[in-house]
C-alpha cells in the first residue's frame, strides 16, 4: 500500500499516527534498559492488537483490556466474553476465558498491564501525578467490586451491561468508528453517558499515575492475585539493598517497594529495577 496522505481512508492511519506520537513521547520519557524494551513491547502489542485488516478476526481473547468492537481489533475483550457468558448463558465461555487469563497470569502475573496493554501504554504517556491519599489505598478495591458486579448485572438484564458504559470501548471503538465513518454510526441512549465516563477516565489518569489500573480495571482485578504464584517474579536481594527506596519513589502503582513486590498491584513494569543503584531487584523465572 502506497501512502497518499489520505488518513481517513487508510487503515494504517489508525495505527501509525498514535504509534508515532506514542513512540516520540515515550522515548523521551522512558529511561533505563528495561524501559526501552518495554516501549518496544507496548508498541508491538498496540500494532498486533489492531491487525484484523491483515489477519481477520480470531477466536482468541486478549490478555488485557481492549474493545473487540474497535475497527481493526484482532481478538476478543475478556470482559466482553465474561458478559456474553452470563447474558447469553453460554457457560463454556467461562472455561475458555479462565484458561486464557489463567495461563497468561500464571506465567507472567500482571505483567500484561505493564508490557502489553494499550490502555496501560496510554497511561504511561499521560504520566499522571503521584498521590499520598489514604483514599487511594481503599479505592483500589473498586476494581474487584466492578468485576464482581458484572456477572449478575449481565445475567439479570440479559445485556452487555458493562460494555454499554465502558470508557475503554468508548475510546478504542466508539470514537474511532465515528472518525472513520461518522455517517454510519448508530447512536444509542448510552452514547453520552459513555462519553462522560470516558472524560472521567482521562481526568483520572492525569490526576494520578496508572489511575485506571489501580482503581477501576476489571481485567487487572482478574489477574492481580496471580502475582503471588506466577512463574515470573520480582526477586529482592536484601543483602545488596542500601535502603535508598528509589524503587518506591519511581513505582507508578505506588507500592511499598521492595516489601510489597508480590502485591496484586505490581504490573511488572521494571521501573524499580532500573532505578536500583545496587541491582538489589531483578526479574526471575522461578523455574530457574
């Protein structure tokens, strides 16, 4: 395909424009050996996530949050699959979903949030502020409450209740569809509520580092508890530690590092490893 600078009619524009902007911002902001690798991984997954125009739509499930109604989405959203299982009473979908998320998480814990998820990448670009509020700690349980509420809401209503108001769907599906084909989009009663919640999403991720991941992401809630048992672990060598706590200062999830390294909040981003002056932290596969 030859570029004729007619971006609205080009499927690659949906990828190349945000990737180019993201790459410039991230390479200026990311520092450290692991962070350079992480941006390469995030950009790669952003591209792979939107390659249905090359490969067609697969029957696989993303191991992170991304709307399957995005114009070029390759796979299915984990939350969408969960909703369909309860709304349509297709129970075998739960086994399939548990297998995909469980397999990914038992290997890497919540690393997909830090290395693969396009929504995580967006939050890294917006950066956000560090907070010291006690409410922040308590609000982290909201994502578990949201995850727990989705099955009964879909079962009772027989609809994709979460999708109707999902800000990630608004960002990755609704807005791109409107941009590509404004005349072909069908507005529903949920459009404006979804846009208001989407505005709240942007306010949240600017207000605090990884605000969506910390407080509201139901996919993160699915994977969080695997951090304690996953094969990929964040190893701490206490004899090397000089207690400078630079690791805690750079953690985007604001975990009490290095002591909470197995926390369900850890997204395995490696900022702490790059910041440590004595190499007291390192990724390690526990089968080694």
